[in-house]
């Protein structure tokens, strides 16, 4: 692939990374809002459904983020192999360590928030 094609592939992977974070972020925010409206005191079946929706979307979001990050890292590997990289290519290659944030840190944060929301859904219920 040419440098231009690799940069285009990087831009596409980066777009997928950003998009993959939108739905889980929206759902986590929505659940916090619903908790403030009394979700934590609704019927058990509703709280279980909310937890299930969060879990399913979190798993899907994490898989999408990891896949997009892996694709981005593959592009970076190919960009590293170019003999005379442009400044843009060098900048993209320098992002490699930060792509691991998407692969590891973001899913870990989701797990922590998910546990906190489970506590709010089930431990504060009356």
C-alpha cells in the first residue's frame, strides 16, 4: 500500500474508534440519568433489564474498540516500514502507544463504571 492509502486507512480506523465509544458512553450517561429519576427503585425485572442492556452494549463496544485499535496498530506497523515517511506519517506512528488506551484502559473504565452502576441499581433499591 502507498503512504496515502495507509493514511486513509488510519483515518478510517480512527473514525471507527471514535464511533465505537459513542453508544456505550450514551448508555452509561442515560442510566445515570434514569437512576436520578428512580430507576434504582423500580421492579427487579426492570433493573435486571437495564443491567443486561449495559452489559451487552459494553461488550459490543469494547469488542468494536479493540478491533478498531488493532486495525489502527496494523496500519501503524505498515507506516513504520516506509523508507521516507512524511511528517504526518511520523505523527501517526507516534500515536501507537496511545492506541493501547483504547484497547485496554477504556474497556477497564467501562467495567468500573458498570460495577458502580450495578451497585446503584441493586444495592440502593428499596
